[in-house]
C-alpha cells in the first residue's frame, strides 16, 4: 500500500497576509462603497462629507464715537492705478533678497463743501427776501478709500530670504505698502482732476434750487475769501 504524493507532503501551509495589506484592502472597499453610494444617491456626496465650512465667530461691532457732519458731499470720483513696487538689497541679487509686487488699486475719492464754516456775515439777504448771496469755502477732497473687491495683486516676486521670512511671519505677503502707495497715487490723481470744481458746481445748483423753492428769485454763490 503506497501513500500518495499529497499525503507525503502533509497539509497545505497557510499564507500569512501582512496587517498593512489587510488595512489597505478594507480601506479600498470602503472607498468603493462610498463612491457607489454617492453615485446611487444612497449616501451624501463627497463634497458634503469632505467639504469646507465657514463659521463667522466675530464679536459684535462696538460704536466708538459719533460726529455731527456739516459737509455736503457734492461729488465722487472713481480711480484706478497700477502700482509696481520693487524693493532691492544693496549687495544681494534679487533671487536672494528682494521683492517686486504688481498691484491694481481701485478706489474712490469724495469732494465736499463744509457748510458748517459758513458764518452770518457770509450770507446776505435783501429786505424783500428776493435776493441772496452766499460765500462758501472752496470744496475739499476727502481721503482716498480703496475698494477691496476691485483691488488685487497681479504678481508677486520674492527672493529666497523673503520667502523664508514669509514662512515664519504671522502676516506673510503684507500688502500695506502697496495699499498706501495706491491710495497716495489715487489722491494725487484726484487733486489733478476736476473733482473739486464739479463739487462746487453741484453745491451751487443744490443751494440755488433750495432757495428758489423758498421764494428767492436771485441766488448767487461764491467760493473762497475773495469770491469768484
């Protein structure tokens, strides 16, 4: 009686599967189930599971002060400027130390006439109350106000040391310098424009219309100490 070859070899040996292969297999099955379930609308989509949520945890705004306004905002101008700001180190190449930012700044400048500075001697009315003469201060320009929604950086170039500094900084790629420069250029452009003259013209039209509705027939508005 002879034994078969299989009996001589004994029972088959079990193949040992590493633990990491088991974990990988389970993970692959779970991912496949998620994909199939989301495709069949049986499970929420991946965007719902791994999506980003925004929470506004800001505190309430605090009223710091109230100021009475006597200005008549008579005109407003919209401006846009392209700022090219470059900072270089004296003895280092730009690739090591230096920054260059190309920034588009958009903002508005308002023009106003301060009616609160008009005294009694600067308003004259005849006895019949049909003629009035007003002498007002010249229109002035307000501070430029940058519009964050329309202002943006086109490109930023930084040297190696500047990149490392941004990595360890609490406020990397600070744009305060280009914001200040954009506001300054917008203010200069507003001064060279006809914004103040337009404000005085609009103020004159407003006051003439108001006094005409009160019964005055002849209304004259002059600006400055000497008038014009």
